[in-house]
């Protein structure tokens, strides 16, 4: 018998599935989205939980991250203008606050690292360029970079 349909999913099925390295349901840490992986890099977005029918629990997660306004997003994209290589980044913003490995499209499985899938890339992280977002330059082949940002984590203070 199917479970009772919910307005907002809190059943945890998506979350636990996404933690399984071989499961097609994945969680994108940076975008904060669930999706179904198919083929090499295909993504089908999940808006409603296939188990309980509820809306994907984005509101709770959203409260854990600072809000980036449209205006701030525009300002951030302006920062990326003309920045194409690692050297451009350093020249414009100085040394990075942090260098991190990011996994795209997969949640890092906690135990068995060998089973980890997806693309891993190096990112130069700047924490003070925006009050609400960490600025990340993804480093690609021949030191080319792509600017992106991650909302700052502010904790669960707004959680119900
Ligand atoms: Zn659910």
C-alpha cells in the first residue's frame, strides 16, 4: 500500500538513497538538488518525492544557507568578468582562502572511497568576496577556471 501523500517530503527516502554510491538518485551538494542520474552525465531533476509524493524538502535546506539576492548574484557574476585562468584569479583576488576538492553530482560516500563516482575537481575558494556566498573558481584543464558560488552555511537557526 502506498504511503499517505504528503505536501512536503520528510520521509528521508531520497536522502538515504542519495547516500548510496550506486543509487541513481543523487544529491548535488552545490546546487542543493536531488536528481536521477542517467547515462554519463544526464540529470533528471526531482521536484517531488517518488515515495511520499511530497515536494522535495528544499525549504528546510534553504534556511540553512544564506540567501543570495538577484542583485548579489549579478554582482558576483560581475566579479568573474575577464577571469579565465588561475593566474587571472590570483592577480585579481590574491591567494585563495582555501583549496578544496569538489565532487560534482555525487554525495561523498562516507566509508568506501573507492566506490566514489563522479567528477572531482579542484576549486579555489574565496570566503570574503561576498557576505552571503563563498566564491569558488573551478579549475579545469590547462588552468582554465569557471567561477561559481556556494551559499554560506548559516546553520539550522530557522528550522522548525
Ligand atoms: Zn518523501
